């Protein structure tokens, strides 16, 4: 037996290192399915919104909270979810997050009142915030480092992108064939199957750090953002100077200021404020916040425009936005190759300018707009530019962070984009409602949507100025390699 133990194991071949182990595929599938559900539910409800409004009698302001309740809870608790997975166990938090998400989906699908649906969407966002960070860590723990892990991560990213792209189509099919309720209820059987598979196949793991988590910080930032958004929405009905507007705006500001104080004093902050002392981190996050505030709302306005003005069915609206969904994927895939030639800052600025051009084009929309010029082409411009800009902004943020903060900053970029989107939707919906002034005439409704797109275009142009003045120059890798080669050549001489 001793001699047998001394025999070295055969070295893994290149082929074996590049393949995901057979036993790990169930874990990869469970993690990818969880990520798919999280990303899907950001966009899947958009095409169902007119049906939701007709069934539950939600106001225009209430309708946007079907989207924002999920987004705000998701963004506010995302960093906390990642920390909880490290402390309490990734499998445990995956199961908790997926369980909350699935139960909330059931509650939302069965909702009989508007407030019940909004509460369920908020609970969905909380479950997603716990679930999403655990999916990637579970996947990387199950697959050995090397080409196999790279392949698994690429699969995870593709599934996530597919969830966002397929949201409109899946929502349209379910709403047309069954009802808007199945946009949420479809998560229940899928979630139940994944829960069983995860319980059987995923092994527990944690970072070993038993420090407490910053629950207070997560609650403060989420409540602050939600309260500010509520105050902005109130301006539609009572204006900016009414107590019903000023009180939530001031209360939200106080909550957010308290959050900053808590983060500065706690020993385990949700967001260590020191990271914002790095120019690349702070400038990239502000840029992502501004871009998200415009692009996130695009899906909402394009969907209601297609159905409320152009008369599309939910399925037709979902199909109409498929080229737009494909554009963001293509832009994201092309960004690394282009960035190698142009540099991160130049590509980020160029991408946002393309997005702004799309928003400007969309602001010319009319009551009798054609699909090609009123939805397809401007939508492709908007999302292709966003795809091109997101990668260099994330690269700049993470390249400026210390090695130990890379994961934190990566999560912070996603949080900034989602929070910007939630706040931007509240602002732009208010802008549209102010222009419409309660009219249901298609021409007036269209004019309101056009004003929102025009405002978003202005926000993006402000973002371009911010990036030009604040983003650091980041030399592309190819340029650095060429400079290094020149230095070596001179040394030889």
C-alpha cells in the first residue's frame, strides 16, 4: 500500500484541463440558471406593464415601481449579498436567495392589488441580491483554475447576457399566450427544480471570515434611494414645492447622508469610502451611474411606446426589441478588441456618444412611426453604444483599485449602474408625465416619451463631459507592449 501511495498521479493533459469536469456540470448548470433568472427579471416584466396596469389599476407612477422596486432592492443589497456568501457559506446563501426569489415570484404572480405586486417585486430584488453574488463564487469553486474555469465563466456570462436579451421575448410570449402573471409564475417551477439540484450537488464553502456584515449600511442606502425616487415621482401629482414631495426628498437625503457616516465609522463597511479616493474608481462609477440613468429607462419607454401608441401586442413588442437586445451583446463582445487599439477612455467616450445619438434619434418619434426608424435603428444605436462603453468603464474602475479591492469595485460598478437606472427611470418618467399633463391623446403621450428621450440624451452628453474631464487615460495593452519592446531594443544597443 505504501508503494502504491508513492506512485505519482499522471499529470493532467491539456485536453482534460480545458474540459469542465463531468461532476461539475450540475453545479455549473445550477449557478447559470440562478444567474439567468436574476438577469431575466430585470427586463421580463417590461412588455407586460400595460397588461399589469389594466388588470390591477396601477397609476402611471405606480407602474414604474413594478420595475424600480426590483432594481432598487437588487442594487442596494447586492454588495451585502456577496459579503454574506463569504461569511455564512455560498451554498447556504444561494439556497436562501433562490428560495426568497422563488417565493416572491409566486406572491407577485398571485397579487390581487397593486401594493401586493410591488412588495413582491421588492422581495424578488432582495432574493436576487443574495443569489447573484453566490452564483459566480460557487461556479469558480466547482471548476479548477485554468481553461476549464475560463470556459465555465464564459458560459455564466453568456447565460446572463441571454437572460437580459431574452426578457422581452419571453415576457411577450407568456403575456400573449397566458397572462402577465406567468411572467412571474414561470420562476416558480424553475426555481424549485434548481433548489433541489443545488441542495444535492453544490458543496458548501466560505472564505472563513466570520466578521459581522454591514446590514445597517445596506438598509440605509436602499431606503434612501427608494425614498428619493418616491419623492421625485410625487412631483407628477403635486409639484416640487408640496410637502408630499419635499418630505420624502429630504428624508431620502438624510438617509443617504447617514449611510455615508455609517460607512466612514464602521469597521466592516459595505462600501469602504477609501476606494473613492482613487480617481479611476470614482470617475468610472459616476460615469456608469449617469449612463445607467439613461439606458435603463430605454426599455421601459420603448415597450410602452410600442404597445400604447403603435398598437403592438406584448409578443410583437418583445420581438421588436430583439435587435436592440442583440446590439448590446455585440457591442460588449466587440469592446475588448476595440479597446486594445483605442484605449479605455476613448472607447468609453465614443460608446456614450453613439448611445446619445440613438437617444437623440429616438426623441423624434411620432404617433405613426415605422418600426425601422422609430424602434429598430435608434434602439440598436442606443444599446450598441452602451455595450461598447460598459466594458472600458468597468476596466478603468477595476484597474485603479488595489488588488484586495478588485471584487468589491467590480460589484460597485454594477451597483452604480443599477442604482442610476432606478433613479433615472423615476426622473425621466416624471419628465414624460409633466409634458403629457395627464392627457391620453396618443400625440401627447408620444410627445411625453420624446421629451424623456431628449432629456436622457442631455444626461448622456453631460456624462461625456464628465468622462473627458475626469476619467484617467488608460493606455491600451498593445501600446504598452510596443513601448516595452522599444525599451528592450534600446537596452540591447
